[in-house]
C-alpha cells in the first residue's frame, strides 16, 4: 500500500479517520486508504454544529455505492463546523481526503487524550498489515 | 423427469470427472440417520393429469367468472385489457431475476423507473419505490419510517382504515415498542354507519404522535374530510400517512395535495383478477425528505460508459444486503411483475382512461344508490363516495351474501366480520363491470330480502 | 442499441390505449357526484395508444436477460427453469378470479389447494405446521422470528439476542432488528462450517435463536447441525433455518428431522415459481409443533364433514403478516410443480443440482481459487483473488461472462470470501450447457492472464456498457419529469 498518501502532521485512528489538532481546534476527515476502500463516496451524513461527542463516538456516516461506514471521533469535542460542500459534492472525499474533503471541525475537549491515536508511521503499518 | 436434461450417460461422465462412483457420495455430509427419508408422496403426474387435477380443484370454486361481483374492500373485480397479461407472459420479464446486473436488465429497470414516475404522478408525491408485498405491508413499513424519522413511538390509525392493513401494521409494530391507538372515527346510527372523523381523531394526536394513518376513500368507501386532522398532525410534527385506491385517484384529490407525507395502497386490481388476495403489489410514495428512509428497491436514471441513458438500482445502501442489522426493513424480493403489469395498464389508461375508468365506477355506484332509495336498505352518513358504500340491511349481511349466491351474485362484504356491531351492514363496491343491468339484478335480488 | 424513450415521451394529448364501456348519456359533470373540492385537477399520466404501449414493453423486454434466454448461475437464487404449465394453472379462472372475502363455502377448491400444499411442504421439509402467508423469504424470516419471540415472551422473556453466522444473507440480521433483536455474528471455521466453539462462547440464556442457512452460503452442508440444535435447545433458544438453499436437500433430507425448529421455503427458488424480475415470491414457513399456536391467522382447517374453512384466530397468534392469505398465485404454481415432480422427481432435483455444482467445482478449481475445496452441495464459491492480482476483479469477470452469453454468478457474497464468485447451476441445466459455461470461465481466466483490460472493459455485447452508479446515487433521478 505504498501508494497511500500519509501526511505526517496528522494523527490517525484504527478506524481510518484522521485529525489535525491546532491549538483548540481539530479538523477531522477520513484517510486516503479509507476512501480507496469505500470507492466512490455518494453520501455523507453530518452532525449538527453544537453537538458534543466523546472520543470514539459515532458522529456521522459515509456511504459509497455499495458500502456504509460509521465515522468515529478521534478525540472528544464539540462540533463547530461541518463541511457542507460534501452534501452536494461527496466526491471531494475521494479526490482530496486530507484537503477540501475534510468532514468536521471541532473544538477539542480541554483535556483530551491522543494515546490511542496513531502517527503516520504506525498507521502505515496498520494499513500494510491489512494488505500484506 | 422432463425438467432435468441430464441423462444417465451425462451423469456417468460427470461423476467420472468428479472422481466418484455415485451421486449418493455427494450427500455423505448429511447425517446418515436422516439421509434419504421415505417421503409419503405420490409419484409424478403427467402434465395432462396435473392440469386435469388443477382444473378439478378450480371447479370446486364459485369464481368471479360465474358470480356478479360487488365485493371490494380493497380488492376490486376490474376488467383488465388482454394486452396486459399477454405482455406479462413475455418470459424476458417473468423469468428474469432482480436487475442487479444493469447492462442486461434495462427492460426491468426502465419499467421500474416508469412505474415510480406514474406512482409519483398519481399520488403527487416526490419519490416512489419499486413496490412492497401488498398494501398491508406497505402501511406497516410506512409506520416504521415515521417512527424512525420522528423518534416517537405512538401511532394513530383511524378505525376506517382497511382492517387487514391495520392488522398487519400491528404485527410489525409489536416487537418495536410501538403503541398503536385506534381512533374510532365512526358510529352506528339508525340509518347505518355515521362518520365522525374530525374530533375523535384530533383528540388522539399530540406531541408524542409519530404518525396518523388515514384512508381515502376510507374502507367504507367514503371521502372523509381530513383537512383539520392533517393540520393538527402537522402542528404536532406527526407524519401523515394516507392509504388509497389507485383507481379512485383518477378522480379525487391526490394524497400529496392533501398534505400526506407518505401514500400507500394496493395495485392488484389494475393487473388482474383478485387471485384470492395475492400476489398483489403495494405502492409506497413519499416526499423527498424521507428519500433515505424509503424501504425496498429504487431504480434511477444514469449514463453508461459511452454516455447513453440507462437505469440502475440506486441508493442501495438503504437495503438489507448492505446495511444488514442497521437496515430498518428486511425487504428483498418485492412484487416486481405485478408492478410491471400495473405500469402497462396505467400507461394504456393514461390521463383520460384512468379518469374514465374511475368515472364508470362512480356512475354505477351512484345509480345503485338512486335505485335503492325508498326501500328498507339505508346508506348511513351522507358523505361523498366514489365506488363503494356500506348498506344497512334489514337482515344480517352474511345471510344476504349466502342467499344471493344462488342468484349468481356476490353482493358485497359482510362488515360484521370486522366489527360485530356492523353485522347488518354490507359493503358494496362497483366497477365498470357492474353496469346498469348488473345493478338491476342486484336491486331485484336485494328487494327479495326485504 | 437504439435508446428506448421513457413512455411519457411517447405521449400525445388525447390518446388512450384502452377501450372502455361508454359513460352514461346525457353526461353529467363530475361535480354532480362529488363536491368540487374533492375533485382532482391534474393527472399527468402519459397518453399513448395501445400499440405504443405494446411495442414499448416488448422492446424493453428484449433488453432483459432471463432464464429463458440462457443459463443464469446466480448462487443462492436457484434460477431454475420455470415450467410453462405453472403459468397455465396459475391463470385458471376458477383459481385466479377469486375474491379474498368470498365465503368459505364458495371457495372450497382454493382452501383445498392450500390445505394440500401445506401437507406436501410439511412432508417434504419435515415440520408438522405450515403457514403459506409470507410473501417472500424475508417475510418468512420475520414471521419465524416473531413466532419465536411470542413463544419466549409467554415463557417469561423474549430475550435480546440472535446469533447469525458471518456468511448469512443480509436479510437475516435485518430481520432480527425488525423483530427487536440484536444480531451477534458467529465466525465460520476453517472448514467453511459454523464454528462450534464460537457458539459455545456466545450462547447464553439471553439468546432467542440461532439463524442458520443450510446448506450454508459457501455451499457447504453444516455437518454439525444436530449438535448446534442441541446446544441451542439446552439454553432454551430456538434454531431458525433460512431455507433459501432447500434445492440441495429436497427429497434427500428433511430439515425438520435435524432438530431445526422453524424454516422458511422460498417457493420462487426450490419450487420453480418465476422470479418476475424481482418478485412476487412466496415464503412458506414451516414450524415444529410447539410453535403452531402462534402462527399468523387465518389458517386453513377442515371440519368433520370434510369442509375446509378459514380459522380466523388461533389463541396465541402473532397476527397477520399479509393482507390476505399470501401470494396465492405463486402457491398454485408451486403446487403444480410438486405434483409434476412427485416423490422420485423431487429427489432427482437435489441429486442433479448437487451433481452439476460439483462438476463445476472440479472442472474450474485449477483456474480459480477455491477457498473451501470439499464436496459442495447445490452451489460452489470460488474466489477471484488470482485474477484480481492480474488486474481483473470479480466484477470484471462477471461482466465478461455477459459477453459469452451467460448471466453473471452472484458476486462478492458471501462476504467472508474475498472476491467471491458464487455459482449455482441448478438441476435444469444440461451437461452441454454447463460445459459451455465452464469453457467461458476458462477462456476468461486465460484473458485475465493475457490482457486483463479485456475484462475491465466488458461487457461489449450488452445493450449498454457499465453504468455510472456513483452519479445515480449522488444525483438521484428517480422519476420522469419533462425536460
């Protein structure tokens, strides 16, 4: 799986979400590997801004033509924005999963825990183990 | 056997290729004590004898070929033009599977798309699916949609909704903690069934109501005025589900215009004789806001890799094979062939034909009412009706049904089987077949019962 | 292919395709019958002549593949020949022109047929109770789990879990949810059978039922089925069998004898009623004695004068699942089929179905990966992983089969086999046809090795090429609107 792009400034979940934490803000999306496994994304269910989720909670759903996948919170926080362009253009997740295919922006909990998250190297190993 | 082409020689060659001596060896995984039971069954009948046997059984029935039929209750004895059955016998339609391979299933797929279009037009709603098992299960699944989308579990069903549908809905609701409240929106007066819809229905609706189920024309055939009930439901945030006969929709205001969120009903009578109530096909139409909660298959138009128009089954992630335990419906097989027949018939009827057909029912029903005035049969509420009404009789309705059989007439349905207090009420329905002569025969036969 | 217009595009104002009796003269306005506020304004249906309709639908039919076109090897779907006599008996007016509310005395033939069919299915499957009410397999599953729920509720608690193998049809977990149960997956063992140790681990007194498919969706007969039934019964749980694969067993074994409590039969699979492009089906449900009191009503019964009647309310019934008594039209066809086959004929169905599947297994196992290489029942599951590595997925193989004149097999199912190719030839295909099919799959395996792009661009001979399903789902166009 060496053709997967893995930005090194992100943290990853075992369920294939990524998060970019900058100060109090966290930007969340799904990985390039996740989008390639799903295939053409056709629909995204997004949470209402204002909603608070704990770490590992389901915050939305992403659907391709023949698969449905839950989205999990990499860390706890309150949703401050959702990527509404995905409602009409869900293909942005396929085209640019780490860029304009982002899914939600959160205000991270004051005390959050990244111990369970993976760095790029660890995530790459996880993906490679899935596809030896 | 006729349907198995392999000969002993074929089987010998195939066993050799597999490397075994007998077919018995292929079944050695089955526990020996239960293998090859001695079934108490007859040996095969020839095709000629099978047909003779089935004809003999058929002859033990009094069919609607022999009886003049005024029975309805959702199952109407219409004449269906010959071309419909001829086309349904195209084996490319009836021996094909669900169109999961769109490149070689465009016939079925485009027909579903046309079916959905016609159901949307008929009901004036935005989206329709490819069909449900029957009207009853269509209602049951509509209630599930309402419960899931509102997060509420209280369901109000008007008592004038088809009791068979309500009964199926109760079965589907029972394991899911859904409470079904039946709103008794009729009374029995001296002259028969009296409709009192508004007040009692409204009083059942509140902020905990997931949906309100109404029927137009209702099970008795009347057009109830639901305007304030629907307003009240909307105000409480409840989903409005309207059950309705597709033929009557040729004349009356469609559910979408009345404010219905979901419309369901039965299509069997557009396709062929009642077939003892199955297979039918339930239609299911709704507004776009419920698009992703619609149960069952949906066809959509798209392009192929050369840019040509084509059709596919779409929004597939709603369905059980993908969503599995998170799917809210388990429907897989539907009633595609019946829906296809309905599509063909609706296309041929078209705007003018469907209106004309509904109008024939309307005229025949009104003729009967005019002729019945003045004898001891009464009509109850003075509500408008299209093709059906309950007649209060001087004797129990089942006696009329039994007695008129000898005149070759099925005069209607004994309403006492659904509501004991309506034991003297006969539900009488009209189609294009129940013309002047037929109505006269009914009136004369009823006259003898006074 | 010349594009077939949507029927609406053939419309011309004033045209009508049916010849109805005339309206009464002198004609009255509709508003003399109905208040104006009840009358509909618009009815935007197409306006076409009968020949337009006939040609349109005949042309559409010609775009379909069907059993009557060629072999349809869809695993778990049992696309066998649909005998034509069934269409004749199903249309006898004495059986089809029957109103569901006619009194019992007028429909003795209908009730007799239902009674006889219940008896035949009871004998074939080995269960004393049968209801013919469910419209399809999935509704049979729903009815079956509801019976279990009702029985357990009466004993104190409906319980909360249903165990379902990871190889199950999607309807099984969806049914469990509809019946208020949580689905718990049971992994398959290395031999393709259900993992007994996993069941031991998962089974407790909160499990209502184990739902199994026998033979399972890998085409493997569950040799430990009796043990599974014993284990379930020990904790007071029931065993439900998805009967989609009965074609492998008919006449050879009665599932009821194995300890199963409830099972549906897909009459549109094993018993030859046509699939109709997706339905109607019929899902007769067979039950052991202890579940009979809960069956949906009405049921058919016979009185002491040999008169058949509808028994409306069994005391503990779960209620109705169908508006009437099921898809009677399909029941006539299934009845016709059973009589046409008889005792030996039914057994030869399973014999030839299983023989044909094993013949395919042995002849193709050198060219396609076979994850579970053991005697199969009526279907065999290959994996397209070898071809996938060459750049041709299972989808590509399936689409290429279209160019060879065959319907593709079931693909990507069961989910536990990567790149699954599930083939069910059925007993009604001849050795020559199956040889042709095998040769096509061999040729496709050759093509994959030679130039896999041939597969990726398939089909080239179908009315259309591959369709854009992503756009269909992103921008749903689900009904005609004038453009």
